[in-house]
């Protein structure tokens, strides 16, 4: 059974770490730094994924063999996300 991803931290691990996820999402982060204006480390710090990255996150995690919980996006049920239902 596939592991269910519920947190930003779990998603980062599934991608292979902060640097790997930054690369996957094409985020420019200064060399030697995991923090940047739009970095994955900021997503982890704030516990939320920007709307513009949510679809890619879902598809990327599914492609890696994971299930996604709506908790990853800060809701209890998928129906709470605009446009889902």
C-alpha cells in the first residue's frame, strides 16, 4: 500500500529533499542556501504549498507512487478546496 503524504515535510522527503524539490519546481535558490523568496524551505516553514504548485505536487507525488491527503493542503476534505467539487 502506498504511503499517504499529509505534510509539506513528508512531500519534501518524497521528492528527495529540499534541493531536489526546488529543482523539480524550477525554483531559483542561491547556491548554498535552502531559503529563497520562493523556496521549498519556505513552504515547509509555513506549512503550506502555494496554489500554483499544488497540481504539480499532486501529480509528482502520484508519479512517485504516493497517495495525497487533503491535509497536505490544509483541509480535512477534498471538497474544501475550491474547484474540487
